[in-house]
């Protein structure tokens, strides 16, 4: 059996890593879709005030349904959770208000008018707007964003 020096083994290992790393397809990376920000017009569930429309881009929102239980003995309650990745495309800090509306199968609003939440969107940094409801009849959602200036 031929003996190889540690330098040879290390070189072979580094060459393998380099070749493998250079041929990786970004489509297979986790959250690859978050890199591809699209204009607001591609997302009908998102409404943005006119003064912010050109300053924000969005990634595909995710809508998930899960069930939770308040006590071990109580039944599970299905809930809807929405997460919207977005980013400022300019170099400004944007103070903004946002709120989520939830709708039933007939398109009727669920519950009372939600209040707005204040946040600061920093330049060129991706962030997430998240909303959820415990109403079991929720099937759809809408996000409203407006400037806090």
C-alpha cells in the first residue's frame, strides 16, 4: 500500500470541495426564491401606498395552515399564517405602517378592522411582514402598507 502525504490528501480534498462548490446550482439552495425580488404588480394580495410603490420589491409570500391547542385536552384549532419577504430597493430608511386583513371563503372580512403596526425598513436589507389569524374560516388575506411619514 502506497503512503500519501497529508499535503496530498488535503490538496485532493480541497480540489473536490472547490469543484463541487463551483458547480452548485443556486436553484437548489434553501430560500433561493428570496433572492429573486419581484415588483409589486406581481402580488395582488399586497397593497402599497403610492409613495412607497417604487421603493419596495417583494418575494413570493408564503401562506401556511397549522393547528394548535391551548391545552393538552382541548381540540386543535387551525390557524393561518402569512409571511411576506420584502426589501427596500433604494438607500433610504422607510418608516412604514402595515396590517393584514383576513377573509373567509365568501370574501367577507374576518373580525374587526385590524390596527396598523409600525416598523422601520432599513436600506437594502430583506425583512419579513408576518400576520396570522386563529379564525378557522380564514381562506385568504391582504396586506396593506403605507408610509409612516
